[in-house]
C-alpha cells in the first residue's frame, strides 16, 4: 500500500501554491510538479509542493494584466509558466 500521509490533493496543492486546480494539473501533466494517480485522485507529496514554492514563490498582491500595464504582458505566474517570454 502506498503511504499518502505526507501528500496533498490537487485542490490543497492549488491553495498552497496560489494557483487554480487547472493550473496545477497543467504542471502535473508534463512532470513539472511530480504527482501520483491512485485511482481517480491525484496526490502530490507535500515536499514537492514546498520545493515548487521555493523555486516559484507566491508574491502577495493583485495580479497585473495587459489592461493594467499599458499593453505589456502581465507578470502572472501563468505567463511565466506557459509562454516562451
């Protein structure tokens, strides 16, 4: 039997990372965030969530977007992760 006592689900990982559930799945699919599928639920080791937070810290405050930055691309975490810029 697999021990998941030190693991979190996608929703809890999303809360810890300051991301949406969908974005967490987008990190899991290519292997950027290690996870295990045990039946339908996906489990992520808490240590992997903490390591991801160290690499990409959550910065409190409003998320800038193109409308608020005079047409410049936003600095949202999603932009960092899923664009080539």
